[in-house]
């Protein structure tokens, strides 16, 4: 069997380090002994995009924010579904992850980073959410391991009542907040309801019909009159 080799390491703001590993054509991003993502396991990240897009069928020119670039599975699935008038902002906190996407993992990402619909921002998605009011049709969060995070304590703020309220305010009426998680979290589901969302909790596989079961929450903001613009 081909052994794993270390390609690069990257510091996470606030502490900790990511490691990019490669074995043949397979990539893995690790935090300590924990594998955060693997290029062979993309099913649930793709489902985060496709489940969101199902709720956007009546949006002629949807505006979307993706929190976390990772290996780009969610972004590529989103671009494959959306039309030419869509606009997708991707917020990635760790600059090296963007560099990996343009360097050693360029073939994996394909043309997604240069797609004219896409804007890559090396920024904290929480900050982008907090400074936006009624600006997005959908916000997709694939940050850390979900509400029960591993990489950075500050990420937990995305999933608190304050974080969910900020996300709701950043969405247009009828907008969708989609959240990926490695495991169920009943308390988080209840918190979404309290924040004023209608909530569907969907179980998805990490790899097609196989692999671990992950969770995607599809939380919908109340519909109302859409602001002009």
C-alpha cells in the first residue's frame, strides 16, 4: 500500500495546525489524529449543496454564502446545479487551504475557483454573516465538525442563539441556512427552531450509499416581502 506523505501544514488562527496529506491520488486534511476531510468521501458535503439548491428553485439569481472551502465538494456541487446568474461567496478562514486548492489539490478543484460566479474571501464567515442584512438567499456552513467542533473555539459562535440569529438576519425572506455536521445534535435542532427557522434534519451518507451517516440541517427563514435590489 502506498504510504501517506505530508504535503504541508497550516496554522489555524487562534491555535492548532492542519496537515495536508497525500497517498497517491487521495488527499486528507488532518487535525492531530482526526481526519477532517478526505477526497474519497464527498457525499454529505455534496448533499449540503444539492439539498440547499432544491429550496432555491424559484430564485432567478440566487446569492449564496458558503462557510468553509475545504476540498471544494460543496462549491463544485453548487456550481453544477446553479445557473449563470448565481453569485457564490466562499469564506475560508485558513489562507493555506485556498493555496492548497490552487496548488497540490488544483486538479481536484478543477475550474471552480476561477468560475465567474465565485468570489473567494479569506475571512471568518461569522464576521461576514454579522455584517450582512438580508443579503443572501442561502448560507451553507461546513465549518469544523458542525455544532460540536474540533478545530477552533470561535467556530462555536456560529451555532449559538446569537450566531443563528445573525444568520437569520443575513438571509432574505424565505432564505435557507444549511448546516453540515458529523453527528446528530437534538439541542442544536431545538435551537434552530427557537431562532425562528423551519427545520428539516436530513441524514446523508459520507460516500454514496456507504460510509458514515452525517447530518444536514435545512433551516428556512420565514417568507415575506423580498427587499429590492
